[in-house]
C-alpha cells in the first residue's frame, strides 16, 4: 500500500480497490461477513475528512472496494496530502485496523 493514489478535488471516482493480506504469511485475510470503513484525513491532522463505508467484494480473497461517489467528502478537501486507514469489523464483532495507511495526493480542480 505504499503507492500514492492521485485524485482531483471533488471527483467521485476512482473506486478504491484493495486486497487485505496477512503481513506475516502474505495470504489474503478472510473477510466474509465483515464490514469495512475507510477513514481519511489530511497528513499531520487528527481531524477526519471523511469516513467512507466500503464493500467486501470477495471475502475469501480479502478484496474490498470504496466508492467516492457514495461519500463525496472523500475528495472534497483542501488540495494536499491525505492518508487513509481501513477498519474491519468481522462478523463476530472483532475490530481490526489495517496497520499500513493508504496515501492520497489531492490536486485542485480547474
């Protein structure tokens, strides 16, 4: 997750697609029955820009997606660097936050 996702202010795309893997084995984390959210904030800030619900698209393969069109605030902030944190809530109620963050660069729209 070290690549920077480049987006333009107020865009409602692209869909953010991730595969969650175990950091020790590299195997996909089973997400069947889980729910996921993506918390986004400016780098260096403690104030959230948005909390976007995601969709588990393939639970057995650890695949999830986030849709900016469903949460327009994701890319509505001031241009600059942002970070995103994925939080998983498993069917049994266990909450796990993915340690690595997503990195976004937001450019001003024309």
